[in-house]
C-alpha cells in the first residue's frame, strides 16, 4: 500500500515538482490547487494520482477535497502546505484588503487544512506536516512586508504545532526556500497600487527591486526544493527549519548568528534601500 501525500498549490512551481517527484518515488499523490489539471502530471504512476480542485481560502472546499482524498487513499500520511501568493508594495502602499488576502492564502489556508487533517493523524499516531515558508519567514524585507508577515505567522504557528504534535507521533518541518525560478513572481505576485507610479516615494525601492532582487542573476529551478519537501514528508529531515538554496542558508545563518545590525545593513544593501538615513 503506497503512502499518501497531499500537496497544495500543486498546479505549478514547487508543488508540481514535488508531486512529480513523489509519483516517481511510489507515493499516492493528491495534487490540490484551484486549477487542478491532471494533464500536468500525466505519465507513469497516474493510477496513484488524484488531481483535486481545492481553494485553501474556502473551508468548504478544503473539507470536500480532504473527503475525496480519504475516500480514494485514506488519511494522508503527509500534508504539504505549499500554496502561496506574494504581494509587492511598501507597507504604506499596501491596501488592507490585499494584506488580508495574503493572510487568507499563506496563513489561514495552511491552518485550515492542517486542523482538518490533524484529528485523524493524531488518532493514527503518525503523520508529517510540511510548511513551505520562505527565507523571508525569519526576516523582514523592504517592499515585502505583507508577504514576510504571513510567512512569519506561518512559522510561529508551525513551530508551536511542532511542539504540540510531537507526542502524538506527528512531525512538522518548515521548508524555507531562497529565490528560485518557478514563475511565482509572474504568476502569483500581486502588486500594490504605488508600484509603477513614478511619483511614489518608494519608486527608487521598486526600481531597485525590479533590477536587483527580482531581476537579478538567473535563479535555479526548484528541483532541490522538491527534494527537501519530500525528505521532510518522509520524516527524514532532522531539522525543524530546512533552508534550501545558498541564499536561504546564508540568510538563515545571518539572521541568527550575525549581529543584528550587521545583518540588517547587509540586507538593506542587497535591496538597494537603506534602513538608516546617512545624515
Ligand atoms: N519561487 C520562490 O522563489 C519562492 C521562494 C520562497 C518561498 N516560496 C513559496 O513557495 C510556495 C510555492 O510557490 P512557487 O514558487 O512554486 O510559485 P507558484 O508556481 O506560483 O505556486 C503557487 C501555487 O499556489 C497555488 N495557490 C495559490 N492560491 C491558492 C489557493 N487559494 N488555494 C489553492 N492553491 C492556491 C497556485 O495554484 P492555483 O493558482 O492553481 O490555485 C500555485 O500552484 C509559496 O508558498 C511561496 O510563497 C517561493
């Protein structure tokens, strides 16, 4: 009997790569997203594939999707909370409703699905949760306050769950990818109204982000992230937090090991936006 993995945001990017990898390694895969396309995963192992339409922002859709997984494969052995969206804009220019949308997907969506699966996993005494956060899940960054806030919230919640669930045989891993070429910025990134407005006081920041952070050197594709997610789903990642990619490892070391002032100066330099006035 193959083990079952439920992956959200499996229509593209890390989620799709993880679904393909899991199928190739013999898992039964429930691939969930708002635009479920079984065709994306066509190939060997399809008899072990359930392609699901699930909007993590809609509790009824989450419950219905989970029911379909349980009917087909039983209670999932691993759940990967990967669905996520981004939001570019200075704190002052991000509309409150856009900030709430971020939280609905990146935080409450993961919470909803996790809480729905937990009782059955607890009763069985086994299970793994993987939360796909970001290297921005432990640090703030100019122009990305909304996204950072959701990932910080997700990490705090997941870390608490790690403590609560361990005695019941349930593992929790937070995967923190650095920057990868998945199409996230083109497909899943909302922008605040001020972005693109030459009169915005943050126009230099947005220009710097466009050419630096987002437009920088070619990024790697996400295969190593899929490997890290699957390792965690198998319960073989020994760390609670698993940074993936050179930048993520460097930031994670910097955040916790370097002096805070040094870290903030370095980060501000990378974003081309200075945290302190130089007067
Ligand atoms: N790419 C990077 O550099 C990077 C770095 C750090 C962290 N991350 C994180 O990695 C995760 C995956 O991103 P990605 O890079 O693979 O980008 P992506 O290809 O754009 O994936 C985002 C996925 O989330 C799904 N999604 C969005 N809203 C949803 C909802 N309400 N319900 C269900 N599914 C939803 C999308 O599918 P549908 O539109 O079909 O629903 C899509 O499959 C995100 O959590 C992101 O924050 C990415």
